[in-house]
């Protein structure tokens, strides 16, 4: 069964977990592209797949049928499910691909696409908050904050004001058309792309989700486990980079301390990627969405 989604940095992810033996949490199972390759590459690997999208769980259950004895599925937000998994199972790896799948982006009825006739963007279709509520009920101040914080959008206040003025905005296509009139197209990407991305991050609480995952891992410190996280946004990458850096610190004494008093052996593990791994030119040609992907890997102490 072929996946409708092209997983980014697939070879690189398989390489990270090629020698792993045991349970690996795929915190963002999606359409099981990464999980399938991991299971296929090593018969000793087992997957706990988490996803909040019921469509993704249903698809992946069928796709991973050949490995059914080595797979468990968990429906829900990974920030909520990961802690229980880490407490009850011996986990040897964690993978998180913090991005929207191609199928979600391409399915116009999901409201992620610039050409969609709806405003939705929910990864979990049962969630209360959708892009429609963000665009049509947030104050100008709150909308500007979302655009500024999550999209680093210039003139966020002005754009938010125009959105408020043109309410109700009923479709993604309508929002895209409004943005085209406000923001000049200077780059290769459409001017609405970063604005849609910011709204999507707000709708799905993506940064909070990522922080929840990192908090759970920091608390559990799973022995010998590799943590591989793929991000597509500078804010997410910064979160991962800074957290891995913190985990790798040998000395945790305050900066004003004259000498080390903590023993200098407080590192939780080692960063395995000095610089983030990025897509090759060949992969970017095949899958343009991979161009902003960054993979960072950390290994906890045995």
C-alpha cells in the first residue's frame, strides 16, 4: 500500500535508527512513511505510532499490516500521550516530524491549501478551534500577535486590521486573495504562505505540542534512546536546538558561579548532529516541501 505523502529526509531518518533494537515512538505517525521504512530496515525495530488525525491512523493501520506484530497505534496529541508511553514502555527511540503531511495540505476540504473553499486547518477534526475562528473572531491585537510570533510577518498589525475589516472571511481562497492585495510578491513562495503557516500553528498549538514532547523526554530521560526531530519553521528548530543544547550541558551551575559546584557531569546525553541535517538537492527537486526541513538528533545516556 503506497503512501500518498512523501516523507522528508527518509534515508537520513532510517540511518539514525538502523542499529536501534526495540520500541521507537513515531510521535507524528501521519501516513506511516517513516515508520514503514524503519520497520522494513531492521526486523528488531518496533513502532508506537501516535497521531491525532483519525484518517491518518486508519490509513497507517492498513499500510503497516505486514508488520502488525511490531506496531501499536495511539490516537491523540503526542504531547499528551508520550508521557504515559515513556512511563510504561522501554523506549529506544523517538521520531517527530513537526510538519503537515502532503495529503493534509493537498486535500482542499481540510482547509490547509491556499485554494481551499473552507477555513479549517485542524489536524484533529474534532478539535474546537479552527482557522475560521482564528480569522473571524480574534481581535486585531491577537491576530497580529499570531502573525508576528508564528510567521514573523512584517506589517502584522496592518494585515490583521485588514482581515478584521473584511470579515467574515469564509474560505482559504478568500483569505489568500485578500493577502495578495496587501503583500507584494517578492519571493518564490506565495505571500500568503507564512500567514497561513502562522494561523495553522495557532490552530493546532504546534509549539506547545513540541514543548510538551521535549518536557516529557527531559523528565523521563529514556536510557540510550535516540531522539530525532524534523522541523520546518525557525521557531520550532530553535526550540529543539536550545533544548538539546541544555540537555548536553555538563555543568549546570549559574553563570555567576566562580567555580563548578555541580560536579560537571550533569549532561543527559550527547547531541549527534552538530549542524542540522537538511535535504539533498535531489530530494528538493523531487519534493520541494523538503527544502525547509531540518533534522536534529540527540542520544540520552545509557
